């Protein structure tokens, strides 16, 4: 737990203790000691981090910053793997097989990481091929829900200057909920992935790295259950399951997420400057269906036979090294980042049935269709078994360029000044937004292309179908080393922006435009070691002001399925810390404590004319007032305490650990309606690991959520009630690992 970690939070390799950023970094051993296998597990080690999942998509909130607009907008927490930016949320949850380190950067990272990193960044660095000697590690995990998961990592030096490594895993297990979809058992969850990296250094001043990653996940798609039916849901025959860990839906669920990434990095090492050229091509897709009402009633279905993302990016980094004339007091990092992306539904199909839609919601849809540009009178079609079925192509295109520079000058031997800035120019527009509609049993004789209509805001100002977000975003950091130890105190002010976005999926209302999201952030942080290096402590206080927070809501009367909007004002302020220390080293050897926590006050400012569901009637409206409410997915307190004890005797080692995570609860809805609330919950985990040193072999028994606590990881609020993604209950298993 007390190991030193080298990080690249500022695009250069630095010891963690020297970086004036709120950051937590984990080596493979640290991840293993905490039972962290993917991003979903990180919340138990990083205070204020929430990684959720709903409708097949990941949502990440950090220090109260995140977004509900996960379908065709961008996440607010940027995700990187080996320098490659991953903006496609369905592919973000990845296995940490073969990693070198995981870094969680807290707060806006608008200067160096730039594009849409308004809340922070998660950066995963995988192991590089080794020129010196072959390395092979194999592990096999078996566990609850019939889990079988083999993983392998191998690195081979082919010549003195060329090496290859391979990391692969395969996982199969029964789904963690009981129940049926369309009367048939739920599918197994099958995940697999492979990563291949090559490294070639023919001369001392140049190195080429190439990589290929392929991951594929298949199972029950975007499964969820309706735990709190609305009045409309009650009237439509929606009943929650007898057991919260059971799910019964009328759709035969399926889901496949597939990602291929080709990447390359060419490094040149000159006497003054390290030059890095990075490029990648991502091809991702998500195929799934979703039971909109989360019940056995044939009300609404959401089918996605295609949600692809075609992503290209390139970056040049110019990093000063120790050879330049002013290296003793000046570090400079500069670069440019280019990004192109076409992403969205191609196609998507929503079917709205007749059951339960004879009241306000049905009439609202009929009225909206009649007054929309479609101008349809449905009076003669009300007796149909199906109100409508819409098949749409809805994609957004992005072209982005960012130029950045950051310089750190040592003014004295105890005070440094960092100045940075980024100029961002991002063009985004509708690539496709069209819909073909079958009303009742009658297919409309035309296809609607929504790009022919001008969407307008509440002041009747036209919103373009293609727009540009551009601007300069500064950063200023003062860092102090006032004592003769490793204590670092830093003060940071910075700005960042997330580009405007479009909801291209419109059935009977025009495509939507939402304004760019801006954040103004200030922070004071402390990083230090105490008691002769036996304790490390990181702490920070922060205040964020957010303008035009991007969010999304789902309702049949909002345009046919989903819609976007901006929250005019929001704030997040708080304090977080993480501490790692040896306990009683003079009495007990190898006994360590990890303690972290976050206290956050994240609220909406003025938020009138807000979209949401009435807590009494359950009906959707756009005239709500959520001003002053708590922001979504942000607990006021969350934290973890973990203990480990290590023994060494003869040829053997034994390690025992336990951890306790507590979250005091949060709301999934801006309305702060208790129907969409995650109440406080606690998770208990533990492990026992035995290592036989001569064989480099260990056996690890582990358990997560040992008390079988019930909690959720996400929700889609619908006209029929909240359709929740239920997290796994108790998990236990055994892992056998061997390193050659």
C-alpha cells in the first residue's frame, strides 16, 4: 500500500509525490489488495467517484461532476487507455488485466487532457513489452454465479531492440439476477478481450510502439427492473418483482458490445526535447434491446440493432527533458490533439403499445404528434394494438482540434508557478437524424429528415444543425514546499468546457441542441508523508461553478423517447482525502491501514422550467422547479477503510485484508423524488492470499459485498416508473496465479 508510483498526470513521468494535482494512482499490487478488477470497482478506493451503469451505458461522476446525457453527448470524466481517448461510454468498463498503473485525476483537466475533461480523467497504462527477459503470468478465477475467468499475460523479447507482449482474458458466468426474459432464462454473461503490443527501439533516440485491442461482451443487454411503478405503471399492470433481485420482462433480451482499437506511438528523444506522436483508430459498436417499462407488460420496447462509433484521433506532445539549458528551474509541455468521431444510433427502433396508454400519456403523445411538424391526426387510429413504431437513424459528427501549453517554473527552491492554457475548436453537428413511423398499422408514406427543421430555444432563437464551440481555457497553479520533507501544498484555478451536443434521436419533435457546459474551478491541496515515510496523506478542498450543465431525460411525451436540456446553474464544493499508513511498526510488522473519504455539497442553482416527473401523479412535465435541489449521483459522504496484514515465513508469504465502503445515498433524479433515490448502503470485502515464493505462485480467496447488501448502479426514469440496474449481491471466489 505504501509503494511509490510513477504517474503521467502531466504528460511526463513524475513521482506521484511531486505532482500538484489531486490524484490517486494504483499499481497492480495495490489494485489486487483492494480487489479492483475494473472501473466499476474503483469507487471503493476513490472517494467521491461513482461509476454507474444503465441501459448498457456507463456514467461516471467525480466530485459531483458528471452527466446524465450519456447517449449521444460526451462523458464529463475523460477516459484514456495508453493515451487513447475513449468517448464511447458502452466500451468504458474494461478489465484491468496486464495493467502497469491506473490513475484517477480529480477536478478539471482542461489544459493537458482537454476535450470534455470537465470533471477529471481516468487514465489506464498497460505494461510495455520488456527487452530484457521473458515474462509470463497466468491466473484462473472461479467463483459465485458459476464464474470461470482465466487470464494470461506474456512478454517476449524477440531481439535486443524488439519485444512483444500479449494480455488476454475470458470470463463466463451466470447473470447475477434471477428471472426470465420473454419466458426464457436470462443469458450467461460472456466477456473476452485481447491486447497485443509491440515495442521497437532500433536506436537510442527513437522508439515505436504499436498496439491492437479487441474486446467483446455479450449477455442480457440493457436489463433493468421496475422497482417503483408510477401511477401510470400501476394502471398499466406493472408490478414490481417479489424479490428485488429478480427481473421479469416481456422482451427477449440480448446485448453485444464490441470494440477494436488500433494505436501507435512514435517517440523521439532529442537533447532538449522528447517528441511523442500518437494516433489511433477505434471501431466500437453496441447492439442491444431494452424493455422500456421494465415489466412483463407489452408497453414500450427500445431496440438498438446498431449503435456504432467510428473514432479517429492523433496527438503530438512536446516535452522538455533534463538536457535543455533551463532544466534546473523550468519544465514545459506543449502539444496538439485532433479528434474525429461519428457516433449514434444506426438504427434505433422504439415501439409504443396500446396497453395502458389510454389516459394522459397516450393523449399527450397524440396531441404532440398532431402539433409537431408531422401534423398527424391520430383520432382514427386509437383502436390499434400499437400506438406507433418509429425506426430512426440518429448520429452526431464531431471534428475537434486542441492546442495546449503548460510551463512550470521554480521561482525559488520552495515555490513554483505553473501557467497553462488550451485553445479548443470543436465543430459538431447532425450527421443523420431521420425517422420512419408506423402509426397503428399504417406506415407513413414518407421518411422525416429532421435536419430540414430549425430547432429553437425558449426565446425562439434558432439553434443550428451544426455549430462550433471554441475558446481559450487557462490554468494557474501555485505549489509550495515550505518544509524540509516531502510536503507539497498547491493552489489551482482553472476553467474547462464541454462542447455543445445534439440529441439526434427525435420521433415527432425536431432534433435537439444543448449548449456547451462550462466549469470554473478552484482548489487547495496537500500531499505529504509523515512519521519518517510510514504515512502518506493527500487532501484537498475544492469549489466548482458549472454553467449550462448538460443532462438528459426520458419520456414518451418528450419527443418520442428521450430529450436533452441544460441546467443553467450548479455548484459543487467539498473536501476529500486519502491516507495510507503502517500501523504500530515497532510492535507489529506488515500491518497497514488505508482510509479515504469525501464530503461534498453539490446542488443546482436556478433550475426552473425543468423536465421531470411529478412526484404525486408520476406524469411528465417541463414546468418543474428543481432550484436548490441536490445534484444527481453525488452522496454527501462516501468513504472506505481497509486493513491489510502481511507475514513472511520461510519460503512462504501470507496476506490478509478487509475493507468497508460506505455511501450515505444520493438521488438519481434532479427532482429529488424518493422513488428515484439510492439510500445509504455499505459494502464489506476481504481476501486471504498465500504465496509460495520459490514457485512464484499464490492462491487468493476473496469476497465482495459479503453482507449481501442490496444497492443499485443506475436507473432510467420512465413514464411507467424507475427501471433500475441492480448491482451484484455477495461475490466470492478463488484465484490461482503463477508467474514464470
